[in-house]
């Protein structure tokens, strides 16, 4: 379908068509499409823009990744579809490993998502051959690699469900979530929650890496002063303000 | 996938799986899945329950349908997937015609959605052979039948996009919308907006038909006293209250 550039929701319609295409290609799951719609609704309520509190959380997340011994980015179908190149860039400049983890896991889909990330520039993608398990979650999402998720001390989980976010925390990891719903279980459980759309969040994170790489005191102070609960509250207030504006 | 009944979002997960299945069967479009996700997010914010203001709008909508000369229910892929039997029941007791109208229209999908409605009990489904056009919208959504949408004076549009809702209004029709986003263009444009989930809204409407069929003064007073803008405002306030509860 050709979307007119005049349509009030042009950008979001184009992304929808991309996801629909990658669903047909077997990369994005059908329930992943529904999850994207949920995100769209919250982003709409947030004004489809990065709010100052999200920008703060993005810097804090980068600070955690730079402080980590084994930082890792967990990638699912929607993330691979929406911003594969940005994920690769972030993984290179931190540097952080990439592991693919799918809610609806089949060998075929695993291969597709891993191959897609490689086609988009990833030199090494973990996840095809799991040799470990993450405790506390049912389904094949628990499958992971020793070298990747099992060993990681800081895990960035863009677009994650509550069960897995909680399991990662119970395994003792610092969890950095990107989630447009400030009330979700993932948002509430995570160490740092970025309430922002993933295609805006990752580039913002990339932008803050250079400064935080050299300025150790800044990154430590970002971590020590950050209050995730207070930050989430600001996102909620922003949504309410926007809702009542009309 | 088997969904555990203990899961906090059991009902919504089951509906997701149903839509994913009907997407594979060619009934629900891929962008329809994303639209469903948007609705899910708003329903979550509304507490996944019918609020008193939604119940009021449901009665008013039924009153309008009973007062109409040519009431019609417009059905798309998501509506046919989510509550086909309820749509058939409502169409029988009002009585109202049913016409299928698809955003992503192909002859094949038209046939599937019409046949699905017939398999679910609809005796007559319009839309397969359009012989008229609704002015003011691009794409094949404008195709309709003279006997159905063109002639209708009151149209119930569950899950409609803003362009079509506005085109129906410009054609001089009373538009009754079911839309979980109280800020959407459809919600703002409609004569009556029901901010409720469609599988709850249609049964509620059915429940109010008997009384309103006999009580003419009640149905006229419902219509004359209803203020759509004020009703929408109440839904917005309800969302904000819920957001700030946590």
C-alpha cells in the first residue's frame, strides 16, 4: 500500500507496513505486531517524542553498559525489524554482545532473525546454539548461551515482557529496559526503564556514548543519582498532561 | 501456543492468539493486528472494564439505531474476528443491515470476511458487489452498496479509522463509533462514541435493546440529553485516574 505523506500518521503508517512485510518474511511474529500496536498507543500518548526524563534514562543506561564487565543487548523479532543497524552500532561502540531471544522460538525463526542482524552488519550474533537456561521462565525463551546472557552482568532488553525481565533480575543482572508503557511489569521491575520508542531511544543512547566513555565521574554520578521510580512517575504525568490537553 | 490460565493477562493473550490465527487464515490484516494492539493499550488503561460513561453511550447508540430508518452495522476484518455472533444478534434484534468494508480490500479477503459472517449466522451480508462510492476517502474503502451504506441514515462503525468516520458524517449520516482511544479522530468526530472494548460493547448494546424498543420516551430522552464531548472527557479522566493510581 502506498501511504500518502500528507496522512497525519505518516511515519507510524510506514513503520506498520514495514512490520507487516517482515511478518510475512517470518521475522516478526503475529503477536509481535499486536505488541507493536500497544507501543504505538503509548507513544501517541507521549507525543511521539523523546521526553527529558527518557533522555536521562538513556544516559543512565549507557553509563551502566560502560561500567559493565559483560554488557549484552538482547534482541527479539520486533527489535531486529525496527532498528537492526542502530543495535549493531551501539553494540560496537560500547562494546556489547548481541544475543537473539525469541518469545515464539522456532529454529527457523531464530535463523531468520540472526541472519537479518548479520545482514545489517552484526559481526557476531549469539543465540542460535543455546547451551544454558535462564531460570524462572517457562517456554523456550529460557534458552540462552553461557557466553552471552548467562554471563552478562548488564542486559539491555528493548521491548521485553515482564516474566523475562523479572527472571533476568532474579539472576542478579542489571536490567535496562526500553518500554513505552510506564506501568508495565517490565518497566516497574527494571533497574533503568527508558520510556521511549526504540528507534528514537537507541540513537539517543549512541549519541551519549562518547562523552560518557571519557567522563568517568559523570557516568558514576548518573548511576548513583538515578531514581527509576521517580523517572517513571514523570512519564505518567506527561501522559496525563497530554490526555487532558484536548 | 498454550497460554496458562494463571497468566495475569490470560484473556488478552487468548484473543491475541485468535487474531493471529485469523490473520493466517486471511481474515484479519497484518495492520489490523497492530490496530488491535493499540486498542489493547487503551483498554488496559481503562481497567479492561465497561465504565459507566461507556454504558451510557451504548444505550444512546442503541436508541439511535432504533430511531433510524435504515440502520447499518459496518464490519471490518477485526470486528468479524472478534465478535461475529454478537454482531449478527444485534443486527437481528434492531433490525439493522450488515455491510462488510475493508481498509485493505481484495476480492479474496472480502469473500473470506463475508463468508465468515455468514458462517457465524448472518443471513444477509452486503459488500461483495459494490455499486456505489462514499465520497471523501481514498482507497477501495470508498466502495459500498447503494442498498447498504449509501442509503443508511445511522451507521455503527466498530473500530473505524478517522478518514472513513469523517466521510460518513459528511455524507449526512449519524455515526456511532466504538473506539477505545477517546482522543482519536474517529472518537472526536462521531455522533456517539463508545469508549469500550468491542466484545463488551456489543453484548451491552444487545442487553439494552428490549427496554428501548418499548420505551420510546426513554430512547428519545437518551438521544436529546447525550453530550458526546462530555462523555469522552469522562473516559479521559478515568484513564488519568488509573495511570496515577500506582
